[in-house]
C-alpha cells in the first residue's frame, strides 16, 4: 500500500480517489471544503499554502494536481497553486502528476500529438503552458519527478454544469426536449471519458516511464455533439434528438453579467474545426485503451436517468 495525495475533490479528483482506494492505497484528498468520498482522509486547506500542503504530502508517493480554480480566475489562482504543488512535491519527494488540458496547443490543423509546440491558445493556454514549462524545468534539473496528463472535453457520469455535454445537454434529450449547445453541433471533436482520465492519472503517477513528459489520456475516435445526442436519444428510447445552438451574439450578451460565459469566448477556436486528440502514444506505452463510445454513452445515460 502506498500513500497518494489528491488536490481537488471535483469530478476527476473523486473518481481518482475511489480508484486508488479500490487498489488498497492510502488516499488523502485536499480541498478548501474538506470534502471527498468515503474512505479517504479529508483535509480542508488551501493548496496554495505550500507549507501546509508539504505537511499533508509528507510520506506520499504521488501528489496529484486535480485542482479546478474558477474559470474566470485562472490568471490569478493558477500560478500560486501550481508553484505550491511543485514546491511540496520537491520537498517531499512525491511524484507530481498534473491533470492538464489541450489549451496550450492553441488552434491546430490535424490531430494533436504531444510533440506539438505549446503556442498557447489565448491567456488560458499560456497559463497552462507556463505551468508545465516550470514543472518540466524542475524535473530536468533533478529537483522533482513530474508528468502531465492532457485530456479533451469530458463526458460521462458526473459531468454536469462545467461540461459542454452536461446539464444543458443530456437531461433535455432524455426528456425528449431540445438540448442546448454553445457551438456548431456538427463539428467532430474528441470527447474524453471521465473514468479514463482517472485511470490514466493512476497509471502515470506510479510508473516511472511516464515521468518527464506529457501524455494524452486514452480517448475514443472523435464524434460530433449531434452524434452524441442521437446516441443518447436512441439509448433512452426518446424522441429524435434536437439541439438548440445558443448564438455567439447571445453568449456575448450573457457574458456581460456571467463571467464564465465571457471567458468561453477565448476558446471558440476549439469548436470551429475538427478538434482531434491523438492518444496512441499512451495507449502503446501503458496498454490502456479508451472506453468505447457505446459503453461510455450507456453508462452516461444510465447515470442521468438515475439522477432524474
């Protein structure tokens, strides 16, 4: 049994904790609220408090960064959080395993692979690129062991208001009503199943082959939001799926009062062309395959039906 510390009690942090617990490990979850699944040690603390985080992480094999600052506060909140976690990993010897995303690549043509330059897709992409650059520099200097797992937009059980296919998408479809989607529903894109994210984090954190580089979480072939909607409707046996697209002018107007809507404007480039993640490197190295779409969608629809 080994000790694992997870910063963040959100959808991925919780799934990761449950997976590690099932493997017989000691799990500590750090969050401001002190929440977490049953069976873990819950610590209420700010992950930006390096001294406190180092105290909690003492004796741990792996420290996972699954934090999720408010979307409109990334530029203020991520730098101190990332620095504190890097410092805590360095002082305790724990492997820092970072949950990342695809923002640092910016707008690309063709499938995204881990060797693409991190040009930064706007301010948020630059924030995430700097976080990884700092962590990798510390690794290459021999001060710490790090790895990063990058996923596309999530889908699956538990993905709610923060997902493009969450609360505004699946419940209306299952009720035979129009779903709301913020972009062109016909554009193909990669969707990463949440349980595959947790599985990849658990694998990479404890396998030295993962250290010193970034990886893409195993992700099934791309499909459009319209295809997801049709699949959900067929599984639920409801009326043919309908999607109501919220025009960008309406989103801009909402952004005047709703910070997250204002911030989403920066990432529209991810939805105006195919947005495809290539995860073949991780699959070949660690033997983990993505959950087939049919299986992931069946679990998603069942979860939403139970939630209703």
